[in-house]
C-alpha cells in the first residue's frame, strides 16, 4: 500500500470515515505545502479572491486537489467561484443558487453544492433559516445543481449537539447524503452525529495569521 493511501486510511479511522476538509484560509502556499506533501487533497477556503490567488498555482503541481468554498458567497462572485471551486458549501438563498446554476452552465462546470442552514438563527450569520430550508432545497434541486447535502456552523458558545441533530434530521427528511459540520473544536461531536465532512483549520495548520 502506498504511504499516501495508508495515511488517508489512518485519518479516515480517526474520523469515523468523515472527509477532512482542511481549511487553509489566511495561510499562504508555503504553509499549505506540507499538508499537500502529507497527502491531503481536500481543502476549504472562505474567500473567493484569496483562494484564486493561491490555488491555481498549487493545482498545477497537485491536479487532484478538491477545493471547497466554506465562506459566504456574493452573487457577483458566483462566476469566479464556479471557475475555481469543486464544491460550494454555502448556498443560502435562491438568488445565489440561480447565479451558480447559470455560471455552471455557461462554464460547463458541475460544482457540487451544500445548502447552508443557520441552525442558530443568528441574524449576522449566513445560512438559510431552518423555516426556509425546505423551499431552498427544492429550488436548488429544480435548478439541477448537484446537491450533496447540508452544512451548518453552530453559534459560538452553544452546545453544538442540538444543531448537528437538527441538520442531520433535515438531511434525512430530504434524503441528502452529506453533512458538513464540525470544526477543530467540535469535530468529535459532529462525527458522533453523522458528519460526512468536517472542516478543520486550526487543528491542522495552527493559529491563523490575523486578517
Ligand atoms: C474557519 C472555518 C472553519 C475552520 O475552523 P477551525 O476552528 O480553524 O477548525 C470551518 N468552517 C468554516 C465555515 C470556517 O470559516
């Protein structure tokens, strides 16, 4: 077995099979390199422009990278996001879903998407409110976007478990296979609640440089 396959299997063991999305936001290419050298291929970024400045060059050397957008997306950046990202985890309104679908068609790309749910109903946070999730999920499906599942980011300081449960139940009702939940501080809880994707930044790369 190759060293890479072995390290991937060991990582999968520790995460109960969940995919680790290594969140490399605010880290430069030099900081990301060691993770690539160690075999990581799934990465997350929260800003389109920052990601566009780092990843095209890295991709020339590691063509099998899978890039996830985990930060809020403005409609006017849908074009750049569709060009760069394989997965957009932050679809939270119909207008954005339509912009992504239009760009996907124009660019002949097929990004997988997650609907982000604002499970804590925090006014400052992105994500569709739980009451609006059913309608948005239906809309995304009508647009023929490849809907993988749901994503959430529980309020800081809350017990994340009830939020993970809400997301899991919602995904089950809609027959959606993927659940992106859990970060450095709570990924074990997320895995216990069925996470298929955990988004881990600090636990992999250490503290982030200031913005
Ligand atoms: C930054 C970020 C993460 C990673 O957070 P850590 O606490 O560093 O693991 C996960 N998800 C989203 C949406 C983020 O913005």
